[in-house]
C-alpha cells in the first residue's frame, strides 16, 4: 500500500538530478496511470522553483507525523448505525436509506484502496469541489442525452433486463455499460466525503450545523453525539 500525501503535507525527497534529501511542502497533487497502475506525483517548490516528485524521488521523512500510514489509523468508536431509530415510527423513504448508504460506504472503501485520499489532495476548492462539479456535469449531460434519445433511460434499461431475465433466468451477463446510477453514486459519495472533510477541518462550524438541523429528541439518541465522541 503506497502512502498518499495531500496538499500541505511535508515530504522528504530528492530533487531530480540531485542526491540531497530535502523536506518540502506539497503544493499540488496529480495522479498518473503507469502500466495500468496509479502513481501520485507531487509538486513541491525549492528556492522559488517548482519540481515534480514521483515515487522514485520520495525518501524517508524526517517528520513522520506528517505521513498518512494506514496502519496508524485508529478506528472510531463503533456504534449502532440505526440505534437512534429504536422506539420511533418507521418512515418509508428513511427506511430505504440504510442499504444505499451501506453500499456507498463499501464502494468508497474499495476505491480508497486504489486511490487513497486523492479526492482532497488538491484542497477544498481545486480538489473536492472540482470533483463534485465534474460528477454533476456528467449527470447533467447523461440526463440531456436521455431526453434527446441518444442513450437509454433507466426505465428502458430496466425493461431490457426484465426481458433478459424472463428469457434466460438471469441478468448478470447484461452487457450494459455506464449508466446514470454511476454518476449519482459518485456524486453522493463525494458529497458525503465533503461532509467528513468539513467535520475534520471545521469542527465548530460542523457542530453548529448539527445543532441547527438535528432536533434534540434525535440528537439524544445518537451515541457519538451524546458521548462527546463527535469532534
């Protein structure tokens, strides 16, 4: 598992053509595909000049506190995801959400294993917001294409799969490529990740948002709020 750095982290590296190890701040992050694998390239500055640092130039850091080792991550206190609903009436839309949220978490878990935290590598505006903009634009374009009849709608895809199921008994070998669901799911995950970024970097503002939007009768039933675990 490669180590992933973000903007503002310090990395120990050698500049191209030199052997001296320097500790420099990451100014930008890019991801390149090399032999079907992903490699992170970091932009640093030294004496006013920008340099691109790949994995061959990374060295052991003199400031290990700035590294993001997965083995050093401590899991947050576990809690019952749906425990807050005990004793409350079930509401149909809300009851549909746990399965979707669980699927989104599982998909994000796998992607994080491949891409690390690159979604925020360029910071809040150039990184997080640009990813959300890109996925929104993709969703908007796919919707326009549906309306213009250039691509099949979700209803048409559903009918195709239903017909295949009736004829063959399965829908696994479906031959269907990317659909609007991909863009919707990516947009949802980026939005959720943005909330985690706000919680981590602006905890007081985040708590004001929680207090304004979550009624006390529900907040008292959420373990990490009542225990003070929430940042």
